[in-house]
């Protein structure tokens, strides 16, 4: 019986998940990304897990790993309506190349856009609200039927992610971070070894890629994420923040 099934019997769900995650982090201390994914997809959360991918600069590595284990796993991409056309083409290229059979594109609700961003310019006045409507809420809807999801976050990406564990609990759901301890050299080495196509914008000076209005080129020597929401304290779009019932602050986790 899986741990999440055991803890669901007569125990507070949140406490059960916390205990489950603590046990998993202890069990898989020092495990490879592939071992973490194998356990999560085929055993621990079998049939109850999805991968979330931006199809951004580093996405091909984790997508390739997942495709080797189960190419039919649901892969959720949030299409904000503000993405670079290159990203959408890259999504289609990787989907075909890796044989992914269940890539789901989730767009913002028309009612939300009509009420709060009818002109499509909310990003100019309130990036947090824009991210909430175009990314956070659509992802919450996409994940509502899953008990776990796979994220591509890594500790090296920012100081707010420096203590990122392989497994964590967020909003009553388990988040799996198999690449948490990977560095840039690991990502590049794996991509080269597997001959994975790079996102076309990386060569043009975009090492971290989000929506067009809020993504800028990065100068030599700058932090790779310096081009995201340039000039603002914001470092996260919000999907990795415990925001339920709270206002987004862009502080990251």
C-alpha cells in the first residue's frame, strides 16, 4: 500500500502528506533524478500524477526523462496567451521528438480575462495579478484531479530555491522536484548526451523564458533569471508560491 493511501485512514490529510513527504525525502536522499521519477510515476503516485512544463530553456531534460518512463503521463502546459511563438513551436517539436502522447494545454478562463484583463494589458500595471489570472488559476484547475505533480525547479536557479527538497507538500498536493540538486553543467551535459534540441531563444540571449512582455535578454555576467520581470522584486510567477487565499507577493519560495 502506498504511503499516501496509508495516511489517508483516520489521519488529518495535511499531516499525512507531511509525514509521507518526510519519509520519501529520507528514503530518496542521494537518489538520482531517474530513481525519484520512477518511484513517483510507477509506484507512489501511479495514475495520480502529472508533469507541469513551461517548455522553456531547460525543459527538454526533464521531459525526456519522463518520456522514458511513461510517455503517456499527463504533461500540463499553461498557455498564458502571452508566450513567445518560439515556445509554442518548441512545445510541438519536443512533443513529437519525445513521443509524448498526453500534452495538455491549459489557457486562462475567458470569464477571468474578460473581468480583469479585457484589453490584455494587465501586465503593465500589475504583473502579480496578471500571473494569477493567466498562470496560477489555470494551473490550479488543470491539477485539481491529481494528488501529485512534477516540477523542474532547481536549487541553483535562485536563493529562494536553495533549500528545495526532492518532495514537498503544497496546497494538499505533493510536488516532486527530481532535478532539485542539478546544476547548469548537469543540465547541459544531459541535453548534449541525449542530443536534445535547445529552445531557439536560448541562443538569442534568453536563458530563462516566460511570457513575452515580462522576459528580457540577459547580459553576459548577469544572473540567468535577471531577464524575468526586470526591474521588479518579483522572482516567481506564482505557481510555486503557497498563495491560496493570499495575495501574490512575487517573493519566491
